[in-house]
C-alpha cells in the first residue's frame, strides 16, 4: 500500500511527509467501529477518520499535516471483490484510495459528488494498476 499511497499523495498534491495511518481489522472489530462511529450495524469495508481537515493541495503548494486514519476490513473486501469479479488486492487498493479521498473531504452522497470522487479514485487506480480500475462498490 505504500506505493499506492505515495502515488495518491502525489496526484492529490499532498506533501510526502503527510501522516496517514492504515489499519486492517477483523470483521468483528470493524462491526464495533461501525456501530460506535456511524451507529450502523455490521462490518463495513472501509472507515475514514480525518484529523487535520486537510484539502488537496496544488503543485505549487502541497498540503501537509496529519491526514488521519483509514481502517480496512479484509474480510468484507474479499466478499465485495468476489461479488464484483476482481481480486481482493484490487478491492483493498480501491478502498485505500477511497479512504484517502474521504479524509480529504470528498464524498459520494449526491450523483455529482460521486462522479467527482469516483473519477479521481479511478484515475489514481488506473495509473497505479496500469489497467482499468476495479468496479466500485456502491452502498
């Protein structure tokens, strides 16, 4: 994930010293986090916890600070990958970029927000993977 994160930071104009924590947890722990922070039952695929309310920078002025924490659930990722017909590795890459974008304030509540966020996500993933990006899970 280090190379993917570095590419995402570069494309989003984040200083390379920007701090980001990525953790992988079992489904039971993710379910606890999901209830505690979102008041929603069951495990989810990824949760993002922004810290410094950073925004993407510019080539001239990269943003720097503590981006936050991303928590991934490999079990949910594997289930989603299987349903979508791609690898768990691809799904974890997708979820990592998705989490980074959420930490930067991107969201997908409206069709316009989704187009913007998923477009950025897809471009980063396609550059990293060198092929079409995996299909996004929508929920």
